C-alpha cells in the first residue's frame, strides 16, 4: 500500500464517483468496530488486507490497514479514503 500525502476527510466517499459508496462505508464501520473490540485485549494489533467493494456497477478493490493509529483504506490504488484517526 502506498501512503497518501493528502487523504480525503470524508469517509465513505468514492474517489472515482465523488459520492457515498455504501460498501466502503460498511467496510470502514466494520474495521472501526473490530478496532474498538480488539484494542483493550491487544493494544498493538495490526491487520492489513484487501476487500472487493461492490457499491456500484464498476466495483473496485480496496486495501486496508487497521493499527493502533486507526483505520486506513485505499481504493483501487488511489488516494486514501478513510484517514487515520490521529490525522
């Protein structure tokens, strides 16, 4: 995953379409819930992975990282669409 110098600040907005992507929004909320549940038990937990988002006819792939710094998601190798919580 590549770092984005200027992440968007509106979680759930598709960088390609410019509108809300429900699939992206669901992924972000699920990762944030996993973070809340796991953090007290494993404060240094880090998870990275990929997901297919089917929020529109085109669909896209997303890469994500959950870490002590928060949740980050990149769609189709583009700019970060869900910024770190500490950003």
